C-alpha cells in the first residue's frame, strides 16, 4: 500500500458545521465510545481519579514524543513541528517530533496505539490512519486503541487539470469527460490513497467515467501530471500553491464551500456540486487509557497554540487553516467520517485486502 500524505473529509449532501455543532449532533453511541476511548475505562474509582489528577498536574517530567506517520516533507511534518515548538515552551519539556513512515502510516499508528498510555507518546495523524486504512487493509489497531486529543489544521483539496485540454472551467471539464466516457485519466498517490478516494467520489457524484492511474506516492503522480500524461489531479493546497502559476496545469476548483484566499479567482466546486466539501485535517491522538486529565491538559495547550497569530500565519502559508477542537469535538470529527469514507471506498470499488 502506498503512503498517503493527507486525509480528506468528504461531505455528501450534508451541511458544513462547526466543531461545537458536530459535538451536539454526535449520536449517543459515539459519545459513549469516544468517552471510553479517552478515559480508558467506563468508570474510575475516586481514589484513582485523584491519583491521576495529581499525576497530570506534575506531568510532564521528561520529554514527550510526537510520532508523525510519514517521512519528512509533505504537510503533516511541518505542522507537527510548528505546534510541538509551542508546546515545548508551555510545558517546559522537550516535545520531540519523530518521523516513522511506512505502510501508509499504519506502522506509526500501531506503535502509538500500543504504547504505554502515560502521556509521553502521542500521534500526529489524520483520517488516513484513523478511518481509511482500516477500511482498505488489515491493520493491527482499531479506534478503540486511540484517544482523540485535538485537531490542529484542515485544508481543502484543489482540483487541477492539464492545460492542454480545451476545457477552461469546471463546467466545461465535466462536459468534456461526459462526452467521452473512459477516455480521461486521474492520478493518485496509490490505490486507496486519499486523492484516489476523493477523485473517485467526485467522479461518482457527477457520473463521470474516468481511468484511475495509481503511483507510488503523490510526487511521481504530480510529475506525470505536469508532463501531460494525466488529465486530472486532486491535490492538497500545499502541493498546488507553489504551482498556481505553472502554465502546464489549470486550477479549476477548490473543495471548500467558499473560495480560498490562496486561490481567490478559483470557484468552489460546491457551486456546481452542492454540499461537496472536502477538507484534510491533522491532529493529535493518544494511546487509549491515557489519563483524562493529561488528554485535557494537552488539548487545552494545543487549542491555545492554535490561537497564536504566528502559528496561524505559518499554517496558512502551508495552505491550511487552523482547526481548533476540544478532545470531544475531535472525537466527533472522527466518528462523523466513518460512513463518509465507507461511501468513498465503495465509489472507488475497493475491498479490504
């Protein structure tokens, strides 16, 4: 399985809501499930709670590891480091980012899922690991092994087409593909990768028949796209911001409900495909059983960091927007994705290996 460098939230016929609204709409089953994930048990004796609270007050007494499930590069790695630097200052302890790539992020996620839940190991991950991977391949962890802490950032996806095509707009491109079923191609970072699923969902919603060409990572796919060997490519903003003036491609849509400040002249896809919103989130998770006071303390610090103008500017420059959530709102975000990604996997015609 090829590495996935981002994750995408795809909304089918649903309205965009805030983290607080998501929390209110979460069904009771998900509330109980994620409460249990964060607490590690349904009920904790009073004495143990007091002990854990005291532990959290003293925490941390040594360095903290933040595991990123990708090699250096991409967007997750710099975002993790931006926030980690701020946390180091606030906690008066080193917060060290470690890159553990491989198996589309499953190796790092499994490592954290089964790590000692003592507040010294966290995952900086996305729905690529929490939701997509378990749908398409067998992994040695489940959501029950992870406790949501806080999301940090999200960013829309950007739709680009080859500039040699006669289509100049999203509507013209859709009409062009409709007129020649099976003629046009889209690339991805691999079968089951995020941009594969987003492209498949996009085509499915519009009734487009296109050919998927998988690559070993987004980099090779982008190179072939720029060389004119692919018709369409869905990338995150960080991939396409440096190429927005490249004459070899034409950016025709963004997946946010409104235009992006980085692409002010590019319309939202939702203008033609109502309620089609895709955004990539990244954030912190802990091993299940990590004391709740520690989870809440780190979540609070991440939320404070997310309001720092310097951090907001850095994340914006990467092509994302800050997404500030509590641990419960982050849990809701993950829970809400389950059916969405199941539908996207079905649209791509994938089955678990």
